[in-house]
C-alpha cells in the first residue's frame, strides 16, 4: 500500500518552477489529513482498550458513542480510506496489499471483532504516514534548492525597462540581463560583453566569454557585464524547456516502479484467501457446521494482514534516514535505494562532480626571459581591479607565492576578452626603463583586436599547454608577448579513493560523460586511473542514449550529475544521483537521490547502506511478514489462536519488523551510539587515569608542591585527630574506655563523644558472639556456633591449605601410655569485659593454656579406646567444666559454651604403622568371626539345634532350653552319659538331629536289614541242605549251571561257528595296552584241521 510519489515524474509536473506558496503545496501540508486521521484512529483505539482493561463499570458508558463502540468507529473511519483506495486500485486493474487489509477489516467488523479491525487499520495508516513523512522530507529538500529559472524578465518596451512575467515575453523583444542574474530566454547578444557560466547546461568547467553576436541560453548565469539579449526562444522552446521535455520523455520510457510489498501481495493475497476458505471448509467438514469455522477463518485473515509487509520498507527507510541526513543525502522513495543496491556500473559527470567546478592554475609558459613567478606577478597586477573569477584566481596565486602585486593605472576591462592597464616601469624591473608600460592580459580575440601578432615559435609552446586542457590567458607588455597562463578545473582530492572503494564494493565499470572538450576529459580520466570509458562533448540527449544503451545491454547504471545537461541521463538511468545546489534543481528533479553536500565522499557508504537496506527489507518480509504470519495462519486455522490472539501474534510480527529495521539506525556509526561512546569514554578515562597515576608524574608533582601537600596533610591529620572522639557502638557491642591507662567508663550501644586518642583508648568487643580457640592446630579465625565444628576421624588426611598443625600442643600421653595427638576447639563468649580486659594481657592465650592443661589431665586417666569411643563425650564435658572453673579462678571474665574434640589420632609419624596394626586387627577379628561362624554352622548341621543346647550344658532339661542355638559349644567331650542324653527320646523325639541323627538312623536301618538278610539266608541254606542230602548229583548240577549262567551273563562272548571252512584264528589282545580302544581283531580263515578251541589263545 503506497500513496506517495515514488519517482521524479511527480516533481517535474510543476514545470521546473518554484511554487509561490511552498507551504501550501508541501507534502506535509497535503498529508495533514492523513496525519490527523492516524491520530484520531489511534486515540479511539487506545481509549477503547483502556476502558476495557480498566474493568470499571463507571467507564463502560464512555466506550460507546451514539450506540457504536469506539473501536468500531476507529475501524470504520480509518478503513474508509483504505476501502476507497482499494476500490480505486481494482478499477485501475491493480491488486495490492490494501485489498488484504480491506478483506480482513470487513470480516472482523462483520464477525463482531471491532478491536481487531481497528488495530489492523491503525497499523496500516501508521505505515503510510511514516513513508509519507519520508517522502515529504525529500520533496522539501529538493524544493529548497529550486531557484534555477527566473520568474520574470527585464523587457524593453516603448523605451522603458519593465518587469514582465516570463510567460508574457515574446520572440523578438529585447531583454536586459544584469550581472549575477540568470538568463530567462534563449537569444543573441545585441550589446554588452560578459562571461556566462554555462556549466549547469553544457558541463563546461569555466565561464564562456560572450560578446555581441554570441548565443546565450535560458537558465545560464551571467556573471559580470550587463547584456542586452534579443529573444529567439521562450518557454518550452528554449534549451532549458527542451531539456525538461527530454527528461519527461525519459521518465515515460523508464520502466514503471512497483513496490516490493505490492509485488509480493499479488502472490500472498491469493494464498491467504485460499487458506481462509480452506479453514472454513475444513471446520465445516470436521464439526458439521459452517459457524464453527467462522472465527478460525477470521483469525487467518487477521493474522495474515500484510501489515509487516507494509511496514518493512518504510520502517527500514525511516531508520536509514539517520545516516542519509548525516551525510546530506535525500531520497525520493525507497525504490531508489533498492535500485542502487543492484547497480554494477556508475557514470559520472565531470564538471562539479569529479571536479570542483572551480578554476585552478594550470601550466605557465614564459617568453622573452621572464620566469613563471614574475609573469604571474605582472598578470596579477593587471587583473587586480577586476572581479572576474579568473582575475581573482591569478591574484590569489600570485599572493600565494609571496609576490608583491603593484598597482595599475588606466585599468580597462574588456568583458569576455580580458583586461588592459598601465604599469610603472619601476614595478616591472630594470629591463623596463619607460615611466609607464601597457600590459594586456586576455584571450586571442583581445590580442587580435589590438593588432598584437603571436610569434610562430610560441604557437608550438601553446600547443603543449593545450594538450593539458587549460584555458589560455596571454600576457603582453607594450605589444610584446611575454607568456601565457593556463587555467583548468580542479579535481576533487577524494575522487580516486572513492572510485577505489566503489570498485572494492563490486562496481564493475566506471564511465565519464561530459559536454566538455576531449582534452580536459582525458586529463581527468588519466588523473583518476579508474575510468573505463570516456565520453566527451556530449549533448544531453547523447548522455541519455549512452545510458539507455548500457541498460539494454543488461547493466544497472547509476548516473551522477549536477547540471541541466545531466537531467535526461539521470532520468534514464537505473538510479540517478543528482547534486543539490544552486543551478542544479532540474538535475535534482530528475534524480532519484539528491546529494546535498559532498557529491563523492558519501557514495561508498550510500551503496553499502542501500545493500544493507535491501537485506533488512528482505529479512523483514520473508522472515517476519511471511514466516511469522505463516505460522500464525497455521495456529489460527487449527483453532489454537482466536482472532484476538491472532491479532496479538500479528502485532508481534509487526514489532519484529520495526525492531529489525532499527538496526539501520546504527549503520556505520558505532562510535556515535551510547555503547560506542561508553567504550570510547572508558578508553579515554583509562588513558587519563594512567597518565595521572604515572609514577614519574606523581614524583614530579610531589617535588613541585611538597610544601602545600605537607600543609594539607597536617591539616587533614589534625581534623582526623579532633574528630576521632566520635565513637559509635553497635547493638551487639560493648566498649571499655581507659584514660591514661585507668578505667574511665563502660559504653553501651549508641553514639558517644570521648577524648581523642591517645588521651583515651576505647576497646570494643562483641559480647554476644561465640569465639573459638583452637587446640593442637591453627586455622582462620571464625565465629563458632553453639555446638562448634564436628569431629573428624583420625584416619582422615589434613589437606586444607589453611590448616597448620601444632604438635607441641596436640601430643598427649593417654592412660595406657599411648602417645596420641588430640585437636580440639574451645568456644566461649565474653561475660565481663572489664575482667576480660584487665585479668590478662592476652586472655585467649591463657584460656588456651588452661584448656590444654585440663585436656592433658583427663587424657592421662583414660585409655585410647575410651577416648576414641564411649569416653569421648564425657571427656568433652569434664574438660568444659574444669576449664570453666579455672577461668573463674583466674577472673578471665569469659563463659565457656563448649569443648569439641575434633581429631584423636596417633602422632603423624607413626600413623601409617597404626593403620597397618588396625588393618591387621580388623583382619584377625574377621578371621575369628569367620571361623566361629563355620564351626557353629558345621555343629548345627551335624547335631541340630536341640543337641547344641545339650552340648552347651546350659540346661539339663531339653524342653526348657533357651532359644539360642549357638551357646557355648566349645571344649566339650562326648562320653556315655552325654551320648545317652543325646540319644534318649522324650515323647518320641530325640535331641539329636541333623547329620548325626541321619547317620544314626541309617545305622539302625542297616543293622536291621543285615540281621533280616542273614536270617533269610540261613533259612534258605537249611532248605537247600535237606534237598542236597536227598539228591546230591542233581543238586550239584543245578548249582553248577546256575553259577555258569550267573558268571557268563556279565561277560562278553565270542561264538565261532564250527562249520566255517578253513583255518580260524582268534586274537585276544589288551585294547588299553596296544592303543586299540575297544576294537577286536576279526578272525581269519584257517584250515579245518588247525582250528583251536573256543577262547584258547595262540602260543
């Protein structure tokens, strides 16, 4: 959405004349209704929000006016402008970002969300106002230099000179142009001579001399003499008017400008409308009701409003205005900076752009024996009374060489040609003996009019000067040539550096386009050493055609110029950069950017700024306008965000765009920011401090001012001593005052005035704080709590860096004559400050000695094991009591609150041995415990629980035995009486159980089994004996075969068939002996007569 001019076309519609009432036609004046509309919509919206969030019933009636809510009024009032311009654009066939705004605003109003609609409208018109302000500032800057063509002309009518409006001047009339005025028409000089500055029209660097018969052009500046000009062309027929027409035609041919927001809106808008429609249809399908999708669809329309898209460009340009204003650059629209970022070719005008447009001294050629300085002095004497720009240059250069410029007599100016005068011979030197000599300084025309002929040899010398491109001023004395002075334009000193920076920024080629002659143009190009193409003696149309040819070749061309002749080229270029100043307003109108100050220095920074601006705009558009709003569309479509939530989310996206654009405020101005200034100030402060604290500086200052410093120090010491009697005692303190060593008073909390030291000494102590006295070690002093520090085991290492051992205090002999080291802490507080101060010079040392004595005495009566275990707490309590008694006997004025034994261990030197012994004792005890457990476990498994009780001898009655199963089972012996107890059954239960009982029962079972088996065998034998007696042969035979069967049944058998023919051998081998395993050699066939018996081995 864009409603302000984007190009110079709108500026040219005024015809290049300054408005009579600049305020009435300024953009800010025209845009005043927009500013008021923005303020009104913002006020109504703010009032509606304040009343709503106040939640005050008394304010609710003010939320509506004529039955309409304030937010609704704000949406309607502001939205009417957007709706009108949307319809206007649609009728013209344009679809821009304002269409999405209109749809979202109307949908929010229809669905009863006026605050959402008003918020969308307010952001849109804020963006429009910001960009309007930017363009208004540009137009105001351009109009401030709008004074090229005069409004009136001095016309001779009926013999009188009258001022006539320029539009009423007719061809053929006579116009008078005074010195310093601009020529209003094209015509011929009828009378008068002068020098006319045509640089703004033709690009020539030096004024052109005009005499009767020469042509003059509208818009050029008459410098010195009055001219009478016959009018030949007026208005649009003048050269000035033709240039304006060419500019307009170039603007018509120039591609139309389209804002990035509007270009992207054509693609973004269909997506948003499609997303809203899809959301509505999706909720209809999911919920079965069209109304379910109304609010999500509205949320999609609201969150997708192109406000970030609208704010991206104006906010970035607004932020960039700080740099532009600081460097004197005025932009007519953001598109100019966007186009500048893509430039790869820059074309420069020469005069006033690469050069200063001011004449400078060129080469000097002497003739006739004079040196350059003397020639310059004589010429300066002739030009001393002239006001011509070249005359002032020569006089200034002569004075710069410390020349004394003599006075001239009979001075006569010849406008457009030069000057003549008479100079005394004494001022010219000894070679000039006459009283007066005539000196002429001027161009060839002046010398020819006076009949002065130039020597032929001098023409060659002039050609040498001509090659350097200067204008020649010939100097003669009494008709004899003495030399020539060349004048040239001055190259800007920063031009070469600027071109190098631009090439480093990626500019591929540079061109020099000028209407001046080829020699000066080539001289400038050679001096810069960076110009790739030179175009000289070019008309305005030629420059424009060159630009158009480069553009058709695919290049992005930037044109930099300042004159009327540059205006068509500025209008035809991709981006035109015009110089702002007197005589350059048409160029400024045609350009997209106006350089109000130095035309070259800001160019590299301006190019970098334009590229950074494009990057910031792209980030704002793609990251925030599309990215965040796209996320908001998804959240609103799923119903996660309501329309109000979508509006808030949308505002965060707009805020992100503004914050991102604010980065341009610090573009290349780190040293001007607060943080940059702070760092710089810190560096300066550090330098000042380092200088002030320099040892040598301090030493010299002390030597110089030692008397004053001594007086100041003495006065300070006196003041300090007199004020030292002010004593402030805090609530937890008490103080004792002594005067000349005698107690004077006790001070409680408060402010007290006493005698200054050393008359009185005030000793203050914290009577409520618990203090600690270490025994056997030293550590940083601390205030102890009620229970002090916990003790540590003697196996621990003392690795603290601030721990210092005191073996002379810690080494103590225990009751079992074992040396140990004991560290402890004694905690106390002051009970009586007077006793504490006077009982001893060092009460803490005395208290430490008392506590150490009592601790040694107690340790001498206790073994080490008791000190380490059960007797530790008793030892602490006894030491506390004994130490308190001793302190009371010594009147130390303290109250002990605790004694803590921290560490009890052997001396440090034997600690490793003690640790080895302790480890061995632990191992011994472990082995004893393991053996006892093994013994008890085996006895339990062997005899059982009841048998162990019997073995322990604890009771003779098994039934009343205790529950222990491990009693004293050692040193017992098994005798008949004990065995009888173990095997005696009571109520069918024996005390013996476990493995012994199992073996005993097994023995009983086996005994019974053997007895029964023997009885059975005896009975069987008796039955067999009776049978044997009755039939002995049968019985033996039966017994034999039974035995054979029993024996053979457990042996492997080899059966040989006696019917097999041949010899048969059977080898019976020991498998284990011969390594054959269980293999058996198979028999081989043998003759029948040699067959052995079965099982008979061979010999």
